[in-house]
C-alpha cells in the first residue's frame, strides 16, 4: 500500500479492517480517519500533504521531535545485531543493562530497581502485582486496595482502568475489578469554590485520609497519582496537596505510586514530575517520553522499601515477552542521551516552558472564551467557559472544546479536547517561533468557537 494519496481508498480500507482506539467505530467509518504519513521536528503531514503543528507530541510522548535520524540508525543497527532477546529465566542483553542503569541514575534517589514493559498500562498492572506481593510478604495480605483519583488516567488494561477514575472507561464493562477506590481530584478551578488554592489542596488531600479510614487502613495497599493529571485535563495540584498526601501515606503506612508516564522525561521542566512536586514515591511507572514514542517501551522503578522485601520473596513470576526489548531499549537509551545532551529539561524549565505559558496567558487574558490557563513546563490546558465572570461553564452537551479542536486541526494545529478544555503538550524541542505559530492558530480557533457557541 504505497499510494498514500488516495484518501478515499485508504479510509475505506481503514474502516473495513482497523478498529481505532478511543473512537466510535461506526461514526468514524462515516467520517473517515485522518491519515498521518510523515513527521519532522514538531510537524506531521497528512496523506494529502497538509502540514500540521503537533501541539500534542503525538500522545504526550514525542519529546525529541519527529525524524531523529540518530534514533532510526540505532534502531536499524540494533535490529541487525540482535533484533530480539528476552529477560526471562536469567538472560539479559547489554541494552537492557545500559537502560536500567540510566533510568536508575535519573530517577529520584532510591528508585534503583527497574522492570520493563511495553506500555504504561502494563507498567501499572506490574505495580499492582508487585505491591500486593509486597504486602503478602509483609504478612498483611488484606492490604489489597489501591486508591486513585477521579479523572486519574493509568491505562486501558482491566487493572489500569480500575486504577483510573475515568467513568466513561468504567462504563465500558459492567464490573470493575475489586480492590480499587477513588477520591476527588485536586482541581481548584472546578471544585474549589470559596477556598483558596492552598486551602483546597489540603481539602482534596484529606479526602485520602477519609477514604483510608472508610476502607480500614489494614485493607489499603497504596495510593496512585500522576504528579500532574494529564488525560484528566491537565490538573496541576495546589502546592499544599502533595506534602499532605505524603503525610497521610506515611501516617497509615500506605505505599505511594507516582505515575510519571506523562510527567516523566522533562515534560514539567524537571526530569520527573515527582521532583517538581517534592514527591518521594515507592514505585514509579514511566513510558511515552522514555523513548519519545519511537518504539513502545515502559518501565517501573521500584524503591528500596519495596524491592528489599520482594528480593527476599523468591520467584517473581511476572514479565512480558518483549520486556526490555533490545531495539526499544537501545532507542530509549539514545533518546535519553538526546534529552540530556541538548539540555531539553533545563530548556523547558527556563526558556520555552515559561514562554509557552506566558504566551497562553496573554492570549487567554484577551479572550472571553478562556476561563483558566493551567499547567507547568510544556503542558497546558485552556478551560473554555461561556462566561468568565461570573464563572459560567458550558453544559456537557455543548462540545465547545471538540468544536475548537476540529477547527484547530483544519487550521493546521493538533490539540486535545478534554472535557471543556483544550490541552497542549508539544515536543520539548518546540521553538519560540513555533509557539507563536501555535498561539496564532489557537486564537483563530477560539474566535471561531466563540462565534459558534456564545450567543
Ligand atoms: C499517566 C498515564 N499512565 C498510564 C498511561 C497508559 O499508557 P499506555 O497508553 O502506554 O498503556 C497513560 C497513557 N496516556 C494516554 C493514552 C492514550 C490517550 C491519552 C489521551 O490523552 O487521550 C492518554 C498515562 O497518561
């Protein structure tokens, strides 16, 4: 299939055989999929040659930008040398060893033991198994329940969906797995009426203590949270939130899992979101920016408190065929080197991150449709409202953000619509000029949406 130009032919074959992720198959078949064929830097092209500024870095993941020849070369070389081997039954490869050491060196102190997986979902399933084994080995087998947040996103396997707080995903199956509970998320703009951000941060964190006492501390295994909630709409917590969450975890001896699948590898202006928010997690899943999406790979960093117990527990009957896949490990290792050698983390924190947020705030200040700009580093959300003062939200059925997303796409900018928010998470290599282009396109999209929605 090399004739990419025939959109209709591609779309009808796609509709006939390809079941998409997070899509209504029947509706999409009628609409026809968008066919992306090339990528370079912060841009992708569709099969009709339209250039799009990828404001989402794929799915929050293409940190170093598209078309990095050095990553393709390393993948090709590794494929020729050793296209596959596994880490089961006592075997390893130099690529697994190098990447595990590199991740251990980069993660916050003490998270020195690395398991590999193929996706963030598998990484989180891995964590559920490890944590429940930890408590069994500790002689506390009733400590089985994980507590997550509303609008938390941890993946699409049964376990990961149960960890997450997405009601539209829970609704997919009649029953969620037992042993998972959820508390409110810490989004001040939506839930904090009447409280300062700091007061609300404490309130949202204390929901964890209430839930632990409701469940019984001896039944609770761990709390899982994204340092900043990504797919839930870029919910950046008040400064009082994580210190209080950690105080509560320590008080009831609850393990802490920081899900760094989005926040990891420079997105927030630190290597990991945990470092930005002062989180000392016991376990940390990561994926996406780990390889910039060039190949599927995920990892779990395990801290000494948990690993030292697992280490005494004999056989760890867990793993995947492609855990530590040598080509994925080689590319991920080289990807990390690019992030480090080009100083991308510092650049996000000190240059393009501040410029990105300052530009979005300037746009928002002069646009009646934007009620809040939130986020850190190179991740942001513009929350669309009917009215800024008094704060008046759109009704759920009024899909202003989706309308805006479609308009942006037609104008050459890719963004996410999450609820009533437009979400942006561009490659870490984005330039100021590309941010200016993004903001210009955003303004046009917001103007079109305001004209369509605000009477
Ligand atoms: C925090 C977090 N944890 C785990 C996962 C699962 O990773 P995998 O997809 O590789 O199994 C994610 C993934 N995040 C994700 C995946 C797909 C869509 C969107 C969206 O924003 O619509 C976000 C994520 O954002």
